[in-house]
C-alpha cells in the first residue's frame, strides 16, 4: 500500500496477515495530490499540489525524479498512456492536455481545450 502525507512524503506499507511494516520511500517536499501507477505497476507518477510531476521507481527504491514542472499553469492530473510505460498525458488548470515522453520529459503534443478545468 502506497500513500502520501501532506508534507510530500511517500510511504509504503507492506501488509502481511496481521503484521505490517512502514517504510518512507521518498520525500519531495511538496504536498502530493495524486499517485498513479503505470499499467504494469513498475513506475509511480506523483503529482503535487504545486503542479509538478515526479516519477518514482519502487523496485529500485531510489529518490523520486522531477519529470515535469509547470511554467504557466498547474497540472491537475496525469496518467500513463497505455500500452506501456513510455508516455503520460497531463491536464492543466487552463485546459491544456499534453503528451509527454517519460524518459526525458519531452512534451510531444499539446491540445488546448480553451476552458478552465476544475476537479471535484
């Protein structure tokens, strides 16, 4: 079980029967608003309240790496494009949908919806 705290800490709980072990995976120092696993559960996207997207690889237990950072508008959501783990799509408050290459954070495509977007 992965979850985040307000302080930007990603936790992992390993639960077996009535026993559990808590581990701190990474601390990105920004409140995390979304956690999204890749389709094969090998990569985790962390979206922050400030609109930054980090990528975390649980199998390597390494620090989260900043993948995308907002310039003019905060990211509301991000998710993987399937099949595979090579691309993700993001949505900004200003209504811009973007497709990103996860290996180096290159923006491959943009579509502006011309509306402000809210999450409820």
